[in-house]
């Protein structure tokens, strides 16, 4: 094995927890970046921004690590949304692909979610534009041979579709054409992008909804698609607060006629899911690294040293 990896969960601007985790992993600070132990590299699963108090400083540290070859970053849904927030929508004059200009509940929700980032970079400033341009260069997933990394889920067909070189310009940035197509209804590209950045979701029947940590109601539930032994929706639905009694009583075959298949191949690392209460490994092939660091939870990393079967003993978690 040529490289060992420290795969790091969603940070959301918590620079304090980032510093603490880097030191816990044995990285040392030099010239405003972090240098890894020999033979190691940091892999960030995305969602560096939104919510936290020191997003710009965090981005600067991480970008310096990337530029020095000390780290790689997968695009999270929050970085993707930041791009779409400022990309004009050709089908909706005066607004952007991620709607935020009109006086509607959805626009208001999108503005609230992104407000902390915009306040810290200065909306429409050169700094704002520079960071969005950098986000456009980030990969949507990483296949590193021994491990696979995506923000929300790894899917072979989706990864292949997203890897088409035509989706990026000569500087490696996602093109406007890609961004527009990946927002179109029933687009194969939209489906692939959503699987990788936001994961599988199930639209709930009328009258059922889940409420996220910010009080927003959603008529769909995120799914832990890797729990192949699940029998019911409640076994795979990820519900903030953990109260699955609010969900309809559906069996897995009502949602996935072919069932949920076990994960094969190299281990998969994701963030995204706002887990809490009791750090644990999902199974020997899947590690979820988002344990609500944006709020009261720890920032979590997995120290991968070439193993084909993951172990919960390889987690490193810090809180402040």
C-alpha cells in the first residue's frame, strides 16, 4: 500500500474541532496548514461550510492542505448548493438553480441555510466568487483503490456518469451545462448527482414528514441504503431525533422490489447523515463520519491503513 488515509467527516465551519482533530491524528501545524504523518493523507468528505463560525479560516487551512498534496476534498451537498446558489437558472429568469431570490418559503429556507457562509465571505464579493470557483473544482467522489469516498453514497453507475470529462472545463471546474442538466427533472445526471451528494431518499405518503435540526419539514426521508438486512422502512430511514414512529409502516420490498443489496468491493466512506448518540460503525464495509460536529457532536475521522474490513476501533473523535 502506497498511502494510508485519514477520512474526515463534515466540519461545517467548526475550526476549533478541526484543529483538535488534526492534532489528535498526529498532524502538525506549519505555515498555516497541517502536515500529515509520513505516508498519510487527509480525505475530507465535504460540507466544510454553512452553520459554523469560522468557515473562511477553515477553508483556507483545507485548501492549503490540498495545494500541498496533504489532503483531498470531496464535494458535499453544501458546496454544491453554494455553486447553484449563484448560477443563473435559464428556465427561471431572475433566479438561480438553487432558488433564493423570490419571496417564497423555499427561497427563504435556502437563504437561511446559506446565511452564515454569505455573511462570512461577503455576498457577491471577490472572496465569495473565489470560493465558489474553488468548489467547482472539487471531485464529486473519489475512488482511491482501497477505499471509495463520496459525501452521501457511492454508486458505480452514478460515479461513471459523473466522471465524463465533458462535465468540466480546462481548469477542472464543473461547467454551467453540467450544473443546469443536473437540476433538470428526470435527468439521469440529476439522479446521479443526488445519489452521490445527498443519497437515497424516499418520498413519504401524504400527511407524513420529518423535521430537520433547523425546524424545516420534509416530505422525504433519507435512507441508509447500505443496511441490507433491513425489513422495514423504519430500519433504514434516518430521522433527526431518532423517532421512527412518525414514519409509515412500509416493508423494504414496497420501496425496493429487489431488496437492498449488500455492499461489495472496497469500503465506502460517507458523511452527510447527522448521526448522533453513540459513535458506531455501520458495518465492515461502510463508515458514516458525520456525527453532528456542526452542533454538539464530535468531529470524527477514520484512520484507514489498508484493511478490507473496517473496524470501529479505527475511529478518532474529538469534541471541544
